[in-house]
């Protein structure tokens, strides 16, 4: 070891950073062979046998069941060779977001003869800052390069790390040095309490055979899925193609390769649900996928969708898989205007009518004869339609809830540009102490080059009866009436109705 006062030490401590150098930026250099002997040295010193380890190399089957509440159930099956008696098993390559309280470990070969005495989840992972911090009070080799006579030389010096609070403090010989610039640190070994990947450390007792097949199941967070749909409507608004996609997002900290994938749709009750994870789903108009569709079945009060093949979901990956494809689905375009309960007074311009937006919907039924007929998970529906030249344009989007089969779906794509609705009250009469008569007028103007039908939904209070109306009505609720009003192209229709209400 060089001592302070020598030229080499002077060069080493002469380069001082303006601020403390964070240990996370230092490169870790240690022999590759030591990485395969993690924790072994310390265990031998303590008089313990080296722990048994299992990795993905032992895995024979993997099932990933993802819920639409940001959790997943992982079932990991492995073939292991286990010693007899009591021993420790390091179960590696698990999701970093595992909930340790949900781990269930069992032998599929002889469950009564392999028991879990204790288990720990080790998530203090090996990284530069933590490795350096674990060496407080210990000796580390500092390595840096310098130029001498036009030649790059490397210099090593032994230093004791006194502290690592907001930057390292070293003792080199008799000097205390801070802000030391080093291109890399060399460590003699990895501390036993640092792990290179998330690990379940289990104390097991085996009185059964050495060769066993085991299964570890657990819940993990930051695995989620959602459904996205693309509704491509024909030019005449009479039918459409519906493509459903499943978007699986994996932020669990580990990859799941060659796995059986299942998705659960439904409102799952949880004791402490995490905050919803924002996701940016991709808009897409894609060619029909050749992948097998999901098979769905009822499960408790939910629906289970099972992919008919194995797939892989890498860590930090967003994967889309075809869910359904419906062709020639009959659709109906609706124009809807809703009256308001405060109607119909224009406070800014007395006597003038109020203008209400005319909502535009596409309605279709989720039934088998339409090429659908499976429970549709909640998700966003993006609507596209061809223009006069055959190009596909985005027409709007809406979100649907979980929808059972044989139920109708209404997709709100926006408000009509060329249809105008105006409301006003044209008469008011107090008949007796508890009785009033009201008369309303709804003017609908259609500037399109095709005729349309506008659905007008009018709220009516009290105990009411319709005295007269220019169009047939339906009493849709105790407090509402609905009128379907045809409007010619470039035409105008006026809906008038008079009601008597008792309060």
C-alpha cells in the first residue's frame, strides 16, 4: 500500500470533486466467479451449510392470472432436488412486487412430508450505492486512471470507508479524504445480506424423497390488464366490425416467459386497493390477428379469459393480444337531445330559446348472431369510419363497463355538428292549489343531406299527464317522456307538448 506523501497518493487525492460523488455512478468490478458464490463465504464462517437455490432453470410450468385491479396471481412450478432434514432454500426469480403474506409453498409430489418452518422475503437488492454502504468500516480498493508522459496508467490504493452519508469518507493511511474521484471500486466479496435479484428465503423440513415437484404461488402488484376495442363503422352507418384487444402491462420487476396467461374481469373487493396505475393505451387500427382467441368462462362472480397458447410478458413491457373479432355487427346511429330539469328559461336573453347539444351514439347488441355474444370486459372503444375516398378516420371514443352477453351497448362518439336543438317553455298555467299546466316547444333543425330521427328525452316533474303532443311519446320513467322526432334533410321539425302536473 502506498503511503501519503508519495507522488502516487498526491495524484490520487489531488483530484477532488466539486460535490460528493454518488456511489451509484461508480462501476462495480469484482471477479465473475464470485457472483456465483453469493453469500457462501459468510455462511461457511458461521458454520452453516450453503443454502439450496432454485432459479428459472428449474421451472417446468408457469401460470399468470392477471386481475383488472393491478394484481396478479403467479403459480410457479419447479422440479427440485432437496436434502433431507431441515435446510434453507433460496427461491429466486420471483416478481419484485411480491406480497410475502400471500406466498403459498407446497410439494406437489408429497405435500405432507415437505413443510415450511419460516420464510423471509429478501428485497435488499445488489446495486452500487447499497454495496458501497455495506462496506462502511471495511477496506475497499479504489481504482483510477491518469496520464503520465502521454501514457494512460491505472492506479490502485487500499482505503477504509469511514462513512457513506451523502458521499463517501475515506481513510487513506493517516489522512481522512472526502470527495475522492475513483473510476471504480473493487470489493473482495458481496455481503450476505445483499441479493442480486428478489428472493424468497425459506426454512424447510423434508422427510420425503429428494426429487420433488413443488409449486410456489403468490400475489404480485404492478401487473395489470385492460381491454381496448376498435369499432370500424361502414359508410352507411348500418354495420360495423368490432375488434377487441387485451393490453397486459408488466411492471412487476421480473419477466414471465412461456406462461399460461389468464385474465379475470370483474369488480374484485380488496382490503387496501392500491391507487389506479395510469396507462397510456395505444390507438390502433390493425390487421386481424392470427393468434388464438381467449376462451372465457364464468368464475365466481367474475369472468375468466384463458389464452389458448403460451405467451411471454417481459418486465416493463406492454403486450397486446387479440381478444375477439366481430364482423358485420348491425349498428344503429342515434341522435339524442336531453332536456334539463331547470328548463326552459334563458336568463341572459329572456324570451330566447336555450340551445342544447345533440349527442351522437352508435348502438349495437352483444349477441352471438352478431358475431359477438361473449361477456365484454370494461374498456375503451375507439370508433373509426371510412371517408368518401375509403380512408379510415377516427370518429370518437367512449368507455364501456363490464357487459354481459345479450346486452345493448351505447357508444357516445361526440356531439352533432349539423343538428341544432332549441328548447323553450311557451305556456304556464296555475289551474288550482296543487295543479299546473306547462307547454314546451323543442325545435330541431337538420342541416345534413340525409334525413335523421332525433330522440328527445324530456324530464317532467310531479304527478303528470300528457294533454297533447305533436309526436308520439313513451313514458320512460315516472319523471320522463321520450319522443322520436323525424327531421328531413335540410329540414326543421317542431315538437310541442303540453302536460298537467300535480305537486
